[in-house]
């Protein structure tokens, strides 16, 4: 592994001070993605600032009736937390659909938000990649792009964001709490991750001297009608080809409110507010769901190997909406799709 | 002399980061060691403490051969920096047996022939110990899902599943 220096942050202010003084340093918490990227020579930090001992692992109710997840709360801890199981099962289900038990025990909430794409060219330092080396070109657009994005792409990058947890957080309208030299800042989840545009090297809008301290969930958790449906090459421990997080609020025979977020299809968790708004007041039928899927996938474009994702996503969205409407969420252990 | 001066200059410009003294409680025994920042827990166990039961497979967190219990929770030791775990409790495959009495999982793996080459087995057993401690597995599907971080190239999965089901049943948590 490449060599680096090591220091510990004594508190949040010290962490901000240390990172602001050295932009070639990186924070390390769970390390599940960063250590791998250092071994692959993709990330080359000169120093790691250990934030894992900071007191940011608490999960507590907010004054507004929501739930605050400390940035260092392990993915496992969040998924199995009684309040998450009771009020935000969509989040727990999404977390348990990702990675392995060992990785979920290590990975932090903040780190999950900051994980990098698994684009094979990003990892392969022998090939051009605008995300890894800005200006060098994108190898995926005309390369092997089966895993790549179909929405929100640019001529510079067609990578996807790999997180499952973030798809649920996007659907739930979470807020990311960050601290920098200027104090605390609250970022709506939809504004946290970026589309690639002409700066694909920037995954998020987190500032270079900022640290994530918490993720806050609003009161509405869609615990009655939700699902996280993940379609992948093998039944477990694989990144999504397409995944769909759905939360519905039903009123009688009609949909009162809908949230739909997609993964595996874009550089960030994908939402389409118009498609969600159009579901309000509609009956939960196959026709309604098909129209929603078409709205969500409006403008989708394949790059050859990943053309199949467009019809796959359409069917996955319809299935997920149906699962949520029927109150029969996808099991993350028994993967048969009813 | 000139080359020595240059060498000295070079080493001053790029000083080797100091090793850090840490203490790990490994299998109940307090062990002091000095590690570089980039030494993984896996390398610390194998290279510094000669505990070679924990295996290096992919070294990227994908295969699970390096699984150990850290403060009771199963983790990938290949993606863990030893320096970050100063003071932690580590249980490896060498620490599961009690004296000459094998751990129930070790006995069950032998009974069910739950391995062929054996390379993944220490990770499988430590992972299974973590799974049992978590108390989340009720069905065979649960076990398969929650053991998916451990790859067996020989394909002993049916027997690994049977071994874990047996131990869960012994503990009064029958798999369905």
C-alpha cells in the first residue's frame, strides 16, 4: 500500500482545522472504500486524519419528530436501530441490501455518502478517466459500460453512484449536516450529490474543509407502504444494475403522496419531482405506475451495453410501486420477487 | 561524500513516518506492537503476531477470508488499519476454541465437511460466530444472505449452511 502519515482528530473543530490545513489529507472513518482505493492507487492521500473516535455515533430523536443519525453510526447500527426498524424501514431495508455484514459493521453513515463510483475505468489507473484524472477522457462512454448511467450523464462521465443507503435517504428527503470553518451548514439530500457535468471529479457539494457530522430524517418515514427493490447480477453482495426506493402514503383508494428514488442509473440518487407529483390523487394501478415509470425515465439514454437498463428500470419501478402499494416490501433475505 | 549528502537530504525531505506503538487484546491476551500507519490489522496479525490462521484472500474486502471479530463484531481485517484500533479486542480463529475443546462451529464444520481446501474456513467460522452473536438469522435464507460476505471457491456452501444451521439450532434459534 502507498505510504501516508496518520493523525487523530481530537474533536470536530480539530478535524476541520486539520483538513483545512492540508487538502492532500483525507478523513478516515470506516475505511471500507478509502483503504481499497489507496491499495488500488486511485486515492493517494499524504495523510489520513482519523475521525473514528469522535463522538458522532449517536442516533437520537430530533425536536421536529425526526431522527438524527450521527455520521459515525455504523451502517449495521442504523439498519437494526429500533426507531429505524419502526419508523424508517425503507432505510433499514436499503442498507441491508448493500455490501456484506462485515462491511456494514465497519462502514459509517457519513462515509457511505462519500463512497466513490465503482466504474471499472475509475479503478483502472492504466485507462483515462475524467473523475480520477480530470481532462484525461472517459473510457466508459465507448467502452464496456454495462454498469453505467442512463440518466443525467455528460460527455465527460457516465459513472453511477453505488450506494443503496443513499437511495433511501434521497426518497426520505433527508438532510446532511456538515461543519466547516464557517460553522454548521445543512444540505438537502437532493443537493448533496452532483451530476457529472464538466466536473465529474466532484461527487458532492461538500466543501474541501467540511466534515459530515450527521444525517437527519424528517418525521414522515412511509413505514406502512414502502419497498427497496434491488436488481443485480447475483442475489447478494453485488452493486445494483437498477434499484428502486419507494415510499407511498395512501388515502383510501388513492395515492396521497409518493416518493421514488433510483440507483444504478445516474451519478446520484435519481428523483423526478414531477413524476411523484403526478401520482398524487391517482389510484394505485398498473396504468398509473407505468405512467410514473415513463416520466421518471424521460430522456434516458443507453450507451450500448447498458441499453437494457431502460426497460429493466421501467419494470423495476412498476414492480416497486406495486410492492409498496400492497404493503408487501421486498425481503432482503428471500429474494424471490412475488 | 556528495552522494551521502544527497541521500541525507533526501531522507530529510521524505522522512519515514514513525511507527506507532499500539496495544491489541488478541484472543484475550494483551499484545504490544509497533505498526506503520498503513499496516492493516490483517498484516499486523499475520506478520507481527504470527497468527496466520486469519487468511489474506483478495485483500480488498470482497472475499471474507480475513474476517475476525473486533470488539465482538465481524469485520474485514484487510480494510482495517491496525493503528486505528489501538486498545481494541480482536478474536481470531486461533481464539475460538476453549483449551482443547473446539468451538461448536469448528466441530460443526468438521461434522458437515463444510470445507474442501480450507482457505476460506477461518473467515467463514469467524463470520458465522459474528452472525450468531448478532442474533438476526432465523431462516436458511437469512443465513445465506448474512454469510454472503464470505466466498468459498470450492463451493462448500450447502455444507457451510448446514453447519451453521446446526449450531443455531443447538443455541435454541432454529433455522427454518
